[in-house]
């Protein structure tokens, strides 16, 4: 028996919900976390036809990239497609989960899949985010330092990039004098105690704060735990929008556009003036990416591939790079493939697993834009 919660926990290893932008609406939008899962339908958008497809394939969990509920619903009476989707999902006990910008901000998310399809190497996040890191400093008895440090690591502290178990430590002397109502683990109330202590400093992602503190308070032997937490302005290299990387060999703009049209199955590419003789460094951002033009320029990209560029956005290229708008759906079309591949691999790692083949790629094209 596999529950909705078990599936979503796996998804959130790839795209934790705290990665999402503040304006977004992500997570389980319809349904019950404790519901038994008969099958998972993975899609880019959740429409009425998507729910019909889920019913046909006996899937009672739809994993969608875009959230069907974006703004608050004051009434649900079926007057628009959003309300009709919610009603149909509820009537058929179908849960709907969405990740949107949580997956956009994942280093293995939407833009990373675009980069993979294009064939980019030496990739990194184009716009790394700030405000995701904090630093804990605490003071522990010297003989408990290893135990407490390892407990903090197990709780998720001490990760810097691909490195784990990162900390800074110093030995020193701590002092305290307990009042008459205290019960110190070392010494007696009313005595000025001097204890050999270890200063421990570790970095952690902000969403882990409650877990980190619970671990500290549980494992620390002192009645009153001395600690402080500092918000860091450091950028997080593994969280952020867009990806920038390099082609194995430089291509002419003509050859690169042909490669782009072939791999993304494009009928048209809107682009700025072609001022580059060769394309080597490529920036990508799935969906609406006009906000990242300056970052692509600053990163030295020869071309920036995204969607939803407006007329005046193309002027921002200023002859320094090529801006290429391949379409919103087109830029994100491989996202559902990414999720199916990821879930198919992950679900087998915990028991009981879903029956083989129950992670299904939606065959429904949800692109609302047509070309004549």
C-alpha cells in the first residue's frame, strides 16, 4: 500500500516546497495525504481532460507542474475551468499535487532538464538565491561534542554544496553559576563552575531550523542551552532560477537554432538580432524568463533561451547576446518526463512500491497556444 504522502515526500526531495517563490501555490492542492494511491499521472497542467485521463488509467493522484489553484477560491460552483477541475477531482477521489517554482528553483529541475536536452556541460544555477541559509553556534561540554555534532549533521546541518559534515570547532572554557532552583548536569547550584567546552558552528537550510533546534535541545546535556542563530546573506549555489552551461563544441547561430528546433520540436523561434559568430555559452530558463536577461548578460551567455518575452525585452540584448523565445509550453515540455523518470526510480526504493508501470506520463497536450 502506497500513500499520497509517501509519493509527495519523494517529490519534495527533488523540489522542497520551501524552494517555491512567495507568490506561488504549491504542494497538495486537492485530496488527502493518507489516501491509498492506485496510480500516478504526471502532467504539465491539470485540466478537465487531465482528470478524465487519470480516471481512464485508474490513477487517483495527479502530479502537475503548474498549480490548478493559484489564487484563492471563494466559491466552487463550476463557472470556470479551475472550479470544474477541482469538482471533478473531488467527485472521483483524485488528489492533485503541484510543485511549480519549487521545481524551477531546483538544480535538478525544469531548467536543468532543458540544459540536458540541449546537451550542456559544466552547468550551474544562473540566479542563485539568497536567504536560504542560517548558522547555528552553540557551546557543549567537551566530552559530548562528537555526539552532539553528529546529531546535528544527521538532522541536516553542515551541508555546503556537495560537502557534508561541515563544521567549525574551538576548545575553550565555559563558566556558569546556577541559582537555587537549578539542576546543573555538571557541578552544584550556588557554585561558580568552570567547564571545558567545545564551540560548534554549523550552517543549515532555514527550513530545517525547528528540526535542528529540537535535536540540539534533546541531545545537549545542559539544563539551559546556550546558542545563537544568524541569518546568512550567502547565496545558495544549488537553489535558484535558470541554468547556464557550455556546448561541447561551439556552433554557429544557424546550426544551433536547427539543433534547438530539432530537440524541442519547434516550428518557430522568436529571437533578437544575431550578433554572435559562434555560440558556446548557453543560459536557459523554463517558462517566463524576461526577469533574468541581465543575469544572462552578466554571466557572459552567448544566447539566453526562455519564453514569454515582450516586444521591448528583445531590445535588452543590446547586441551582446541572442535572446531566444521558444514558447512557454515548449520550454517546459520535458518537465513531466523528468518527473516520471525521477519517480519511477525513487518509488522502487521504498516498500511497498506501486505496481510496475503505475507512474504514467500524460499523453495529453495541454499547450493552450496554437500556431497557424
